[in-house]
């Protein structure tokens, strides 16, 4: 069977609307897979932090790096649970905002503690904990700084677009 000019379909193409349903199904599958990954990756990350802080830590460490890692993991899991418990269109609750604020501040505390460890304190904390803390906290602070820079860049672009639109429309704000 061949395609004709009158729009007849070949047997391999299937009935009309089949491609649209298949495309919709594929998009839904990709979206669902993305959401599952978006849930699993942070959950595994925070659970791993709880495990590492609880199992690999040393209580002799003067800056309590293992406790900080453990609490960061626990609060991260709690933030995920709170985020999943609220409705899709609900505004963030006080608990949600508090958890996010604490999660934003802990990497700065961890970076400060890790950078200010003396050589003798590093040996008390253990090579694994002090090295892993350095990578973790400094990496998270860099991610936070990058995110703030991107946000500020986007605000700058929006402001420039607003000024351009006002100039085009002849609306100006003279001081």
C-alpha cells in the first residue's frame, strides 16, 4: 500500500490520531521520568549526607563537621517532605521558608568551619571528613553564588526590556 494524493495512510502509519496519542504518551513519559529523577536525586543526596555524617564522622572533630553534614541531610529530607505535602498552587508555608533559609545558610557555616580548620584539627576530624566537607560546602556555596548571579542577570535583562518597551511606547519616567 502506498500513499496517495488523497491522504490515505499506509498500514504502517496506523489510524488517524494514533501519532498524536503516541506523541502525547511519549511527552507524558518523559515528563514523569524527569519528575521522578527530580525527586530521587535530591532524596538520595540528602540521605547519603545523613549516612556519611552519622557513620563516617568523628566526634573528636572540634567543629562538629559530621553533625553539620547530618543535620543538612535531615533538613534536606524534611524540606522535600514538606514540599511534597503541599498542594501544587499553594504558597510556601512558614515551615517551608524556614527550612529553605536554614538550608541556604548551612553551606556558608560549613565553608567557614572547613576553611578555618588547623592541621591538627583536620587530623582529629579525619582525612575523609575534612576533605569531603571541603568539597561539599565550598561546592554548595559556589552553586548558591552562581544561582544568585543568574537571578540578578535575569532581573537586569527584564529591567532593560522594560526600559526599551517604555522608550518604544513613548512612556518615560523623567526624574
